[in-house]
């Protein structure tokens, strides 16, 4: 038995590493997301810090074997704190030529490339778009620059399962486990977590023990292959990270958002009704909540985006916790209704999982380009509160915070998450329910014969109006989209009243700043450069600034969780630094706000490629910012991760920036 | 119940706001009839909600002393759905118009009906856009001259009854604003368990006056209106001697006692027959009398009850989940002090 050949006689070295980046890539039907997820779970459980980046095509099954159909999953796992899925790949597993073609550019020089040799035939090479008569596996350039391991995964997997009596197609479905087994061996990971998962999924849930058995066999065969075949000269060990002891689980961003909403519902004692229309990449919030009926959660799959937000408004009016979720195009459709929620001063939480735009844009790719839409994308002066999570686990806290603001201040709140953190995962320290702060909703003012109920009378310094829902006798009232009279809430066309109410709606937002914690820069309290960011770019910015500081540079970072209102000390913080850099996955939306509000000459590093920042890209921008004599340009993100200081012209032939 | 609910009169349902529809508008008659109906069925102000969209009809909630939302154009069914699924105990009414329900809000009307959310939907059909000063609407006849169709409208009109039936509405009815039948239809709608769709022929006194005179003029209306009674023959006319027969599914107006026609030849109304309801919905003046009353009434599952049932069923089978249960779902693991071991929990 292969398994009995133990490491005792194995002369191969096991090298310790602080971190490693592994990427699984294959056809979208090859099960790469599952392999990646399993590798992630196992790594979390052995105590590594982890960060992941799934990358899949918009088409569920793009033509097999083509570059368009390649699905990838990247994981960074480490014995130190990490904040991003990693810039460059240490080990790539390419299940076919297209996967190799799509992902090789991001593999480190001399990095490990495991290819499924069986699939490198003429047909597949052609589908991948390689030149006729070219096979990378015969290319000395390729073989010299990477540690290439050509493993006939498909064939070996077939061999190992041939006695199961399963059909070729079913056997083929197990090959992701074979590949995973190889990588488990390479990084010295235990198989238990995945075996447990396979058993619980196929045997317990699907009632197919034979499929479970085959998958486990493939997994073990891959592992034993790594062990037995004298192919790999080294294996790697990434020790557990220095994580605060306690209970943990891995969470994916959208799952954390869903849990945060349920938590807020319990903390406020208001029933959660989540109203949504399916849209990538927000749908998994709906899926997660639809499976939580036993927590008292109702979900409503509406007929369209407008119905979803309107139903959520109806929920809030009726005294429930009304939440709607969507992505950019859906937010656009919800604009008018969000205005109604602003006018009626009802609590409403809108989860916007941003994706590449405009229009349908890049549905499965990430971007941060809805900030200005969230802030201003409505008719009239129509302010809402906006907050953004910084990482997958932070989606939990952000969802609670958004719900708290919505219900305590009686206003709509938009959560700006994005595809990157929505689908990414990281370890989550499990909180105790009792430690969470309740959400305090103001009780209704007393009424009697002399004191009739006034629906727009302010309850407190937050300027919140009473949340009187149907069923409360004596509090009957009418609300709507027409301008309301201060106090009575009756329809009013009075000019002074409109001015006053416009001011009230704005003031309600501004007064949230009283409860927003002051911005605390990471690094020094003043210096040469502040790198200011928001949302999912937190990890890359933080890591880049850490590295720059390690080099002795006077650089600090600051992260904005609250986008509207911003922390009241933001202006003071900004002024303490000579220069300000705002990296964003858009063409400069926060930068525009910061410039206009604080009259600061903030510069942008702007990437709109559907991908998160690499740490090195921000490092390069930091270096450029610190060079004397920088001009009046922005930092353009061209290809090949080279940041250039050329803003105003773009060479469409070379895809590079060009100084004017 | 420890205390008997107060008995309210129609006027108790009025709000303190002045009613601002144009003098002579059909909406006044409907408002009065709705208030009377609420009093009659023993409705309570605090548990009644009126949700409206935009348009003349949609000002309705402001004039009711109940809870109410005057929302945005076309979206009342969606907002009302949110209200009802949150608190199924409430009596929720939707007030809408032909533009609001069939043009900008057509999608929501279709879906609220197919879901059978227990809402009462009153569509005031005046076949014109009144609030925006007289443009043709989705129910205006072809050739309608209006500010936006000076040479006549070229849009074929929709039949609200057909739309509702196609959307699988469990209750479909029609009435005329000033006709005695309105009160009966509203009562039936209120009593129906499920979505109740009521088209109300409503006269726009300013931009489309007289649109329904055939159904309101004392002298002619009985000849132009077919009053539907479940299980009764489809008879109409002052002397109830005219009736509808279907020959090869084609309707025809006949007179009992003429041409060998007897009462047994006349088609009999059946509220459970969707095909008959659809055929009746297509009878139009002047070729046919226009049916009034309940076209269709069948029982089905209410959406909000089904949703609530899923919650209680899940809680029964899986137990009411606590937050700590939620947090500890999935692969939970312990990080021990450094150099300790890790442990996977079940």
C-alpha cells in the first residue's frame, strides 16, 4: 500500500515557511471552488491565518477548456497575521491548459506549477488558444522558470477508481480531490477535515456513500502519490499563527452579513424580513437567510429589485426589520424607493455587494464604484447613512452597526460591501451573544386627549421620529412621499417647512457622527504620507503600509468604516500629513469627497480591473508619493502591477498610461 | 378576548384632513362606500392599513383615519406585501389606479395576485391620467384624444379583469363608483381569504367625464350591466329578460321567450370557473352588457400564512435557534495557547 511508505526513509526536506499562496484553477465544472474551500477549512483548523479569493466566470458553464471558462480559487495561509489573499502565487494547480494560460502570469518566478498532464492534448491546447504545435510542457523557457510538475491527474485518478464500477464521468468528477490530495501532501496538511466534509455531504446529506468513498479514495490517492512519487523534492510546512486563543470558525463575507442581520434582529427584538431579488454577487446573502427560518427569519424573493426594496419598506412600516440586498444595478433600480424611506424616515438597511460596472459590467468581479451612487444616486437632497466592512468577518459587525443606526436613528443605511469580501473568507473569532450590545429603539411617546400623536415629532437629540407601527391604538397616522410638515407629518407645501425638513434630514445623518468613533490612523499621528482607504481594500493598504514602515518610511494608514457621515476628526487627521494617497477600486470617488470636503490635494491610486489591489501595487504608489517633485497627476493602474504616475492620457494600444 | 371591540361608524374612519379631489369626482363615492364597509365588517382603525401608489386615487390613505402609506408610483402592492408578511393580523388594503396598477406597476400587480397575499386591491379605473392632466392611460380606448395623443391614441387598451385572471387571482370583481353593487363587492372582497382584486369604474369628472354613463345612467344602466350572482343565470335588463348564452364558447345576447330561448338556455354563473370568468371579462359595451360583481372567487393558500408556517415548522423540527447556535454552526475550532493543539469540534 502506498500509504505504508512512510516518511522515515524519506530523504526529502520539509521547509518551514511563514506563508504560502496556493491557487487552484480549472474548468468551471472541475470543482476548483470546492477544492479551494476544503484547503481553506483545513488550514484554518490547523491554526493558520487565512484569506481567500475565489475567482469565477460570469457564465455558470462557459465552453469547457476555454480561458473564459476557467474558475480559480486562491488562498493565502500563514503563521503570521495576513490581510490579503496574497499578490503572487507560490503554487498553482492547473487542471487544464486554459487554466495554466489564465493563471501563470500571477505565479512567482520559480514557483510551483502542478499541471494535469492528461489534459494537455492537442484539442485542449487549441481550445486554450495556444499556438498550433505548441505545448507549454515542451517549452524550456516555461520549464526553466518554474518548478513544473506534470502529473497525469485524470489518468491516475481513473486508475485509482477503476474498481469502483463507477462510470467515467463520475470518476472524472473526483479528480479535484486527487489534486487536493497532492497539495495536502505538499503543504503537510491533515486529511481529516475534508474526509469529514465528504462523508457528511455525500453519505449523510445525499445518501450516496459510494460517492463519498470514491472521493475519499481520490483524495488519499493524490496524497499518497505526493508521498510516494519521487517527483517533489521538498515539501513545506506553515506553522500555526499566533492567533488569540479562543473559538473560531471560517466565515465567508456574505455569510457573515447574513449572520449580522439575524443578530441585529435579535438585539433589536424586531423580526427580520429580508427582501431581495437574485443578483450576483449578493444572492448568497438571500440563500443564507432563506436557510435560517428556525431563527425566525422570513425571506421574500421579490419579482424585481424595486419590489424588494418596497417590500422592505413595508416591513419597516409594519414594525419589522426591513432589509434589502442587491448589487450596483439593483441599487440603481431601488433609488426612488430609498428616497421614500428617507422621506418617511423609516429604518431600512440596504446591503449593496458592489461589482464591476457600469451597467451589467463585470458581475462576478469586484469594484468599489458605487460610493457616489450610494451617496447621491437619488432625486432631491436625499441623504442616507453609508458604512462599509473592511474584510469578510467584518461584514458581521458592519451589518449589526448598519441595523443599529437604521433603527435607532430612523433612517435608511446602505452597507457597501463588495464581491471580493463577499466571497472571500477568513477566521472569525466567535462572539458570545450575551456580550453584544442591545439595539435600543425609542418607545412611543404617551398620548391622551390633549396630546394627540404626532408622527414627525422628534424624540431625542438624534432627531429620530417615533416608530409607530400599525396595531398601536391611538397612533394611527399616514405617511408618504410628499413633503411632511415638521411635527404633525401632514402633507405640507409650505416653503419654509420644506427648507426646514430638508435640513432635518441632513442633520439626522450628521448627528450620527456623534456616535461614530474618531478615526485613528495606524502608524504615526503625523508624517509624510497618509494612505486613506475604505471598504475591502483595507487588507492590501494595511499590509503595504506595514511594509513601507518596515523600510523606515514615514507612512501611516487610515481606514474609513463610516462613509456618511465621516468621522468628525477626519479633516484634522488628514491635515497632519504632508501628502494623502487614496487607493480605490474606482476612478477616485472617495478622493473626490475628501478633496471637496477638506480641500486637501489627495492623490489617487485607481484600479478598475475587477480584481483587488495587490500589496505591491500600493507599495509602489507609496514610493512614488514620497518621491519629491510629484506632479499633478494621479497614479494610474496599468498592467503588470506597475504603478505609473501618468494620469491624463491612456495609450489604448499598449494599455499603458502616457504623460501628457 | 377580554374586551369587546368598539363598534365604529363610517364617519369614525375619516381622518382630520380635508378631502381634495375635484368636485364631482367618483372617488368621493368610493371613499364613502369604503368607510361604510369598514364599519359594517367591524374593522378597527389601528389594525387597518391603506397603502396607495401615486395618482388621484392614491391620495386615498390621507382621508382615512387608519394607518396608511401614500407611497411611490406603482409600488403599493410590494409595500403592502411587506406590511402583510410582517404582521399577518393587519387588514391591508391597496388603493391604485389604471396607470398606477397596470402601467408603471403592472409587474407588482401580477405578482401580488399570483402569490395570493391576503390584500384587498381596489383599482380605480377612470381610463385617464388625471393627476398629470389628462393623458391617455393603459385602459383608454384606441383613438383617445388627449394632450399626449392629439391624433388619437394608437395603444390597444388592457382589460383589468383579464390581467387579474391571468395572474391567477383568487378573487376578481368589478363595480361602479356610484352603483349600489359597490358595497356588496367590497364586503365580499373584505371577507375573501386571499388577494381580492376589485376593478371600480370611476368617473373622472374633469378629464374623462361620462366614460361610464352607460353603466350609471338610470334609464339605460340595467340594459348595459350584467349583475353576476353565483349559481344564477346570466340575466340582465330592466325586466331581467335578456341573457347570455355561449354557443361554441362564443357569447351571444338573447331574450328569454324569443326565438325559442328559455331560461334553461341561459348560461349560469359559477365563481369557481376561471374560463367562464375570463369570457365574462371580455364582454364589453356596446355589444354586450358589462358584468358587475364577483367574476371569480376560489380558495387558495395565503402567502403570508405559508411563510409564517415555514418559520414555525422549521422551529418545530429544528428548535428555535439561538444566536449562540447560529454563531457556532459549521466547522468550529479552538485555538489553544501557542504550542497547544488545535481541536475540531463536532
